[in-house]
C-alpha cells in the first residue's frame, strides 16, 4: 500500500477508482480507516454503557430479542447453511479447485501442522471445551426422554423421547445431532468467507478487508459508504461473536476453579477471569502473529491432544473407537433430515440448538475467515477446502465421540452427577469419574484459558485489520484497544443477562451478516472463474 493510502498492486480484472480507502495517522501513531474505526468503536462503547445502565432489564431485553429472531428466521438460517456447504463442495469438485491462492507461483507460508493448528485453535477451541460433554449428553437425554429422578435417585428412563426409551438409539441420535452442528455446515461458513478474502486480497490485489469481496457486485462503491457499512457490520458482528465465546470460556474456567479449589463460581469471579485473561491476550497481541498466536495455538493443540488421548485410553476405548465410525455413518445418514429447513416439529432442536449455532458461526466468520485467509496463501482451492472443511470436521467428530461417548456411558452406569451438573461443569463432572481427575481437570482449565487467549488475540488482529482498511501491520496500540473492548463487551453481557445475553447478541448480529455471506458466495465464484481463465 502506498503512503497516500492507495492500493498499489491491482489486478486488471478489478481496477480501483481514485476514491480509495482513506487511512488516517492519529496523534498516538494510530493508522486507521477513520469512519469504520470510529463508528464501530463508538457503537460498541455505547452498547456497553447501555447494558450496564439497564442492569437486569438488559437480560430481559436480550432474551426477548433472541426469541424473536430464532422464531422468525429459523428457516432462513437453515437454508443459508445448506447453500454454504453446497458452494464449498461445488468448488472442491469443480475445475476451480485448481486455482492457487496468491497466484500460480505462490508457496505456503506455514507447514501443514502449523497451519491446521492455527486455524483449528482459532476456530472452535473454547466451544469444544464447553460443549464437548454437554451437547452429546443433552441430545441423548432429550432423545431418550430424560431421566426420572425421585428423591435424588434415578429410578427409570422416561421413554417419551425420539428414541422411545432405547439407550443405543438415543446415543446414536445424540452423536449425529452433535456432529451436525460442529461438522461440515459449520466449517463451510468459515471456508466461504476465508476463501473469498484470500482470493480477492492475494490474487486480485485488493485490501484484506470485507468490502473487497463485494467488488464484483458494487464496483467502486465498495470504497464509499456501501463498503463502510459492510466493514462496520463485520467489526460489530465479530466482536459480539468473540464476546459470546469469551463469556462461555470464563463461565467454564470459573466452574473448573470452583470444582478443583472451591473458589466461588460467581459473576464477579468470571469478570476477574476475563480481565486477567484479556491482559495476557494483550501481551500476546504485542508479540505478533508468529510469536504469539502461532506458539500458543501449537501449545494448546498439544495439550488438547494429551487430554483427548487420556480420555480415549482410560475411558471406554472400544466404544469410542467403534462409536466414531458409527457416529460418522449416522451423521451422513441423518444429514438430509437434520438440514431440512421446513416442516419441522422439533422446534427445541432447530431453534434452540441449530439456529443458535449457525448464527454463532456466522458471527465468528469475519474473524475466523480473515484469520484463515491470512495464513493460507499458497494453497490451492481444492487443498484449502479439504483442510478447512473436511479435516476439522473429522477432528470435531473424534473429540465429541470421545468425550460424549464417555459421558453417556458413565451416565448409563449410574453417574447421574454428570447430567445433573450445570453445562459449564459437565466436562469436569465427567473427568471426575476417571482416574487422575485433579490433573486432567487442571489441564482442562489451562486449555480453556489458552483457547480464550488465542481467540481474543486472533480476533483483535482481524478486527484491527478491518478497521485499518485492510492493513495487516497496523500499530500495536490498536490491537490492544480492540482486545480490551472484547473484554468489556463480554463483561457487560455477563452482568446484563449471563450466557443467555451472550447467545442473544451472537444470534442478532449473525442475522444481517448471513445476508452478506450469501452475497459473498456469488462474488467468490465470479472471482474464481476469472482466475481460472488466467491460469
């Protein structure tokens, strides 16, 4: 980018006009796109103040907002999810899969192991820890009909669910439903945006920011208010999506500390945790992408692999091994029914689970998509889709098969404490039924915290890039600002309504951005077609 803020390397396919993104250098050395930065920051600060002033009233408002969005737009989210996955597989199997990100001579910046570790740690780390036990067990109990408890003792299974009292059928339904939420559909949302950003930045020579993706539709208007609105929406959506995950991470870390050390699990504890962890994330931001996020991501993947291996070895090993393959088979078999957007009677599943997840993944897509785009130069489209779509799906399925199968079998053996525990505590309740529970629970807490740090750090880098007009080397103080603001939003939402408020804002901001992503699919295909002609 030249000193006057103009983009210097432009593909002849997409010529920029003279009215480009204006970057401003502030009194503290800040290098920002003034409209996007100021409007986004001011809007979020006002939201934080509004939430803190309303107090408990904010929780009621957020709950009502969430109920309205999921009841009115559930089919829209499900249809959009199906479109994203069809686009991804279409690109993977088509001749467009030969296009290389960055041009025919580009080479990868990172090894396969480092690349996959970074995209996976940034993509779903905290959420996997939070829901690894809770979701398979929740679907299992719902399919079975729930557990009948009298005077604190389980007396029978209530055969009123979809499985008709059959434990094996309930377990199969629980696992396929879980993998549905964390599998191909989820990663397709990330992959569509990540590939779009990478192609238009590295192949077309446009700034690495959301507006660039939409040049095929809006032309020169992306450098005006049309583009400003897209980038502002991306910043706000990303920040609320991150705040949701950070809130879940704080809730689970606090539950783990209470479980191990008896520290009170309260909102105050969670707020203190957020402040402490955001402080560490700020230090990681200052270290940069390679020294900070890369090393922490690799550390976390190592710890996660150790915890996973421990559960597989000391848990029901044979059941986990066979369950992984049967769960994948059931997932493929049940995928059409689970993806059906209309005529559903299971509103609790489609609205309470699927719509929330789809909106949450969409709200994370600017963050995860841009982060994946930044580290994916040199990969072909086919290589990109295989690694970003298929590999994480298999990894998520293995994770849930291991933790979910172990938890379900322990419940079947009479360990009702797992089902009776609150969601943030269910992982620790399951680990407590295995040997060395204090050590593994401590490792789980460390995992949650480091995933917390890598998500916050990566998110700050991405938000900073968008608010700086696509610059990837903006000044460190800006990243510190956005990292701090994430913590403030998470704290405000926890105080103003807890996890329900966090979910509500993820869903609400994910709705308009889903429309943006659908338009982006058209732009991606058009951009790849022009690249394929050149190659």
